[in-house]
């Protein structure tokens, strides 16, 4: 899930939940996902084994590491 322009109150509440958060400081966006989940694992769960990876932030690292 992606949340655009979350307020500080929303960010504080998300910190209390059992979710993984990645905040994109240059885009005012937060990625919200289950703990331990990343983009590469999501593609694997969908049965997608071959793909071209692109991205612009640290949350794309696992995707790059698994790309063909």
C-alpha cells in the first residue's frame, strides 16, 4: 500500500501497527507492507520469476538483487 502526504498523526499511528514502513523523503510518500515483505517477494508470490527491475530508492534493493 502507498500513502501520499501522510500527516504526522497518521505516521505515529502506523508506527504502532505490525507493518513495515518505508518513507520516501523526496516524494512525501510512505510504502506500507507486511513485516518481512519486499517487492521481490511480492513478485515471487505472484509467480513472476523473470522481470526487469527499475527504481529510485532503497526499498527497490531486493528487487535489483533478484532481477535477471
